[in-house]
């Protein structure tokens, strides 16, 4: 049972006055979702706070914030957090790095796993593929640039299938729309109906840091700080690692 040490480690977050329990609203992109879903119930039990979370894609998260939706905590890629700090949406100095993830590749469950052992092998696999899925998030932005650097962007342009914001690439691999697909390792490695092939070769790998932050204007600053502290506690590291992420 790995949860007990994490709950015990949160002893400092326990609140003695039930009246001071906070209702914390979180807007989060999906790379850290599985780990977050395991950790947050433990945080609620340890602290007495309640957490409600909207999970969505990067583009939709940005649209929600631009439309004036209000939250207490924002979880996104570190560069996105920095942009929202500049734009006044996020409290300066509140960025807290949670975990980092590389980009991985998957195929439909039971399909032959292609060779992605080197950049050249990956290039051949992409040229041979009938269809290639990718996201609107950081991993999608990166692989498009990778295709260009490989010199195959024009060759595979007609094969590319981009998922709408908030839709996992795994879903279009599982239903056969894409023969193979790219997304954060944490989003592919345990997705039902697909087989995870592995991470990009190290020579072309791209690591994204995902961070939490406190929204400017929140009335739940202390609760937000407690949540971010819990999500970065040493005992939370194993939860991120089993989802293919590295803590911090």
C-alpha cells in the first residue's frame, strides 16, 4: 500500500478547524491526470479540503481562461504557466514544477510494434505508416517541428490526424483512425486499447515540464499552496514514475 506514506507525509497539512476547509477549483491539462487522480483523494483525506477539477486540452484551457473562467490552481506545461504569469492570470512566483514527461509512440493493441530505435528507424516507420496521430498540446507542437527537421513533413502531410483539444491521441489509435500516434508518455503508456511502443529516440526526444500554479485573485491561496505542496511531496514521486513521468 503506497498511499499510506503519502497521507502520513501530509500530516502538516491537516486542518484543526473544519470551518477553515477550502473548496479548491483546479483547471488542468491532461498529462498529469492519472497521477493527479490518485494523489488528490489522499490530499482531501489528509487536509479536509475539497478539490474540484476540470481536465481539458491546452487550447481549451487557454480559451477558458481568456473567457474569464476563474480557478484557484492551474496545471499546465511550464511554458504555458509562464505565459499566464506574464498575462496576469497567474500569481508571480507560484509556479511549482510537478513532473516531466517525454514524448512516446503507440499503436493499436495487438498491432506489430514498429522500429523506433533510432532517428533513422523512426523516419522509415513514419514514411511507411498509413496514418499518424498527434495532439494539439506540447507534444503535438514538437512532433510537427520534428517532422520538418527530418525532412519528411511534405511526405507525410496527408497522413497526419490531429485530435481536437482535450481528446487523447490514444482514442484515435484504439479506433483505427491512426495507425500510430504521438503524445506524452504519461498519456499513452496506460491508455486502453493501444500498445505503448516506447519513447522517442533520445537524440530527438523532447521533455516537457508540467507545473502547478496559483491563480491571481484566488480567495483560497492557503488551500492552493497546500495542494501544490502535497503534489510535490517526496512520497508522491512514485505515483508520477509509474505513469512514465519523472517528478520535479
